[in-house]
C-alpha cells in the first residue's frame, strides 16, 4: 500500500549549503606513493627501506648478470646531506652485452601507447668515463619499449633528463625502468646514481604531478574541499615522526621522507605545494590540518614547550599565504609559486578526543593562528571550552545498523547562536565492526547513504562532509572499506562513490519540510530540498529493505513540471565492485511523470539509493 509524503514549500525551510561534500586525504593503503602521486619508481632515493628501516637496494636489480656487474649501497658517495646514500654500479664486463640497473616500480610500471615518459636521475662516474648511458623502459623479458641515451658524465653528480616515447600498441604493466652501459670504456669503472624519477602523463600536466585516472576519479565527485595531510598520518607515531611541512617542499633532492603512520615509508615526493596545486586544479578549498602537539604513541608536548611547534605551524601558514616580502613567502616563490594561496579552513590537530591535553594545546595554537589569520575558519577536533571554534570535526566508523541509527544523530543538536557547526570529517560503514576490515559492499553503501541523508536533513548545521579513507591500492590496504580502488593499470569504485556523486550533484540551498502520512522512517529514509538557482526540487531517498516502497508525493506551495528523472544506485547487499567485476553496481536513470493534480506516484526499488529530480513550473 502506497504511503504519502507531502513536500512543503508553503512553509519556510532551513537554509542549506551547496558545498557539503569534499575529500579527506592521507597516505594510507599505498594511495600516495604508488597511487595518486604519479612517481613510477620505487625506492628512488635510498633514504630508508620500505618499512622505515636502514636503506637498501630493494626493488633494484642488476641488468646483465652478477658476473658482468654488481650493485651496492654506497654511504660514502651521497648526493647531499639529505640523500646520503647512492646506488653504486661496478661494471666488470660488457662482452656479453649491456649491463646496468633496473627498477621494478610499484608492482610494475604501466606503459601505454603514445605516452611520453619523463625520466631523471643524478649520476657520476669514475676514471674519466663519460657515457653514454642507455635509459629504457622494457618488459621484464627484455623487450625494449622506449629508449633514450645521455652522456657527459663526470666525477661530480649531475642531473640528467630524458624523454621516453613508448612504441607499443597495448597497455602493459610487467615492465621495468633501466639504465645501462654497453661501451667497453665502461669496463672496470664505477657509476653512482641518486634521486631517480619517472613520470608519464600527469593530471593537468603538472610537473611531479598526479596519476590522471585516479585524479579524474576524485574530480568526478566534484569535491568542494580537501582536508590534508591527515588523519593519523599527520600525527606521527612519535612527536619526532610527525608530518613536517618543511621536509616536503622544494626539489625532490631536498625532500626528506618519513616513516608514515600506516606502516610504510613516505617519500614526501607529494608535498605541501603539490597538495595545493591539486586543490587549485580541482577547484577545491583547502582544509589544512596542522600538527598540534599530540602523537599516536599518546605523547603530548608540554604546555611550556609548545612554542617551537606553534612557530612551525605559523611558518607553514606564511609559506602558503605570505607575500614574497616574508621569509617563507619568498621561499615559496623560490619553489616556483609567487602568488599566495588561500587557506580558508585550518584544523587544529586530529582526533584529539583520544588525548587529555587538548584544552591547553588548542588554546595555544588557536591564539597564535587567529592573531595572524583572524578570518580563518577554525576547526576543533574535540569538544573543549578553552577557546571557541567555528566547526567541530566528528568521525564515525560503525556497523551498518549503527550507521542507520545515526540518521537522526544531529536532529536535536543545539544550534548555537555563534554560527558554529559540524564538520563530519571522516565516516564509513564497517559492516564487520570497527575498524578497517570490512568490504565496500552495497550494504555499506546503503547505510552510508542513510547517514548522509540524515546529514542533509541537518545541513543548516552540518556544514561539510567527507568519507574516509578514499583510496586503496588493490591487495595493499591497511583499512577497508575504501571508495576508490586501483592497481597499476586500472581504477574502479565502490557503490557508495556513485551515491555521493549524485547527492553532491543535486545539491539544494533550502531544506524543505516533509510531512509523513502513514509512514515512518525505516526501511525508507528521505530528505527533500530545493535549489533556487537551478529551479529544481530534489527528493533523496534510501530503501534499505528487500521490498519495493511505493510512495505518493504531494507538493504544497509549488508546482512541478510533468517530466522528471530518477537517478538510482541499487543492488543486493553483498554486491561489490571488484577487480574482476568493476561495474557490477553502476548508477542508472529512468524517467517519470507527475499527474495533473501536482502529485507523483513513485516506487523505490529494494536496496536502493535514489535522487528524484523535478523542475519547478
């Protein structure tokens, strides 16, 4: 039996924001190095091994065999004070052909038709050997896919740049990057290498940029903001291991990596300035999360010792927002960016509800930041009373039932007269319970959809929403579920990606009152709103049950046009998009008609999230 919902435009509705949805980013699940950061080589500067221990030559191999050449890690021939190790190649014989080194990349190297790859490295040689060096992309079986050469080596490190044009018809990933010699002049000589890089095409053609297919998938969500660089990965497992902005800027050879919080080495090849270019290129606003004196081993900086850490944050903000007359604004210009950036949102810390010291830490950082940047929107990560905040960052990682139960979580929250609100900075349904071992299934998508439907009902107060984590490399995750999955060749998305995409596309500026007659929330959940600029009404509904849900919609105070369209994401609860079935769940569209009485009869599919789009007459 159909139930009735009356959409009320004859009574005032609450204002909403049309900029609700954005991204939360940190390097987790190998999503930075090996993922969206488009550097194709692994262990490219020999600062540490993959798990943060002593440097080694893992992922590098000898070309030509051990009898013809050998490689060692040389800590006596560093490039600079940051890159103190180099790869040393000792050439014994080239009588059987070329000898050299090869890098495996991140689970292979993707080579595509008609793509040009830019490679660079620092090199020097002993005993007057000047080259040439052969630079190649090749299959693991030895088929050369692209090649170039350089010469002019000396006994001092120099940087060499080459372009490699792929001569292939098909995409392949079982490839390596190589540097080799085949001249008899190389026999008995030693060569040293440091700071390699290899990039194919990048998003927006940025130098040191992003992997295009991953960046375009993020862009496909039309995100309005970008919270970075974490997350736990901001905090460090100790105070000294925190994310340090100044170690992530400048040329690659001047950047110092760190052991990240997700159990692998972070190269910092994707650094502060690179994040800002990403934000700019995608038309987002920056939500800069600053380190605020707390690390994940539970240690806090004492109140009397906070000053240097506060100054570190002020230096970071000056680097981003200062003009070129300032010390750090001048440094930014030296790094290639004269124009200052805008940082409208500054978040102080991350998940500081785990600590007992946030009151004094927040107060100290708040006072220093707002004294210099009074117009910034300040985000607190825990409820505290030491100083005011504009937004508070709430996080939710719960089961399906618990997430659905949070549909009305903010219904009765007090709306403060000072305009403060909620930033849901991280959330994801964990169907198996918290935390991080659950599938990105349709069941999870439905629960998440119910939750954001409730958030949109309260979007006069809930100002910003971000799922987390967003990305994972296939079979390399530390945390499931995730919205975007990838391997070296391909990208695919979870069902909830499509729900968030359509919810964001059909945003409203006014939340409309909905009167229910004979219908309660569950298994159907809904919200309605209007967008004055687009002259449209949107009804967003989630059916978490296995039966169809027929509903009669009446419209008061407004007339809608006859033809409307429905955007639907539906599937069985256990359905997932996988590497083998990447498109099992996809959005679909249908058309519907209202009747002459300004009403609509619509039946919602089982296990579905739907947006109904109606033009206002």
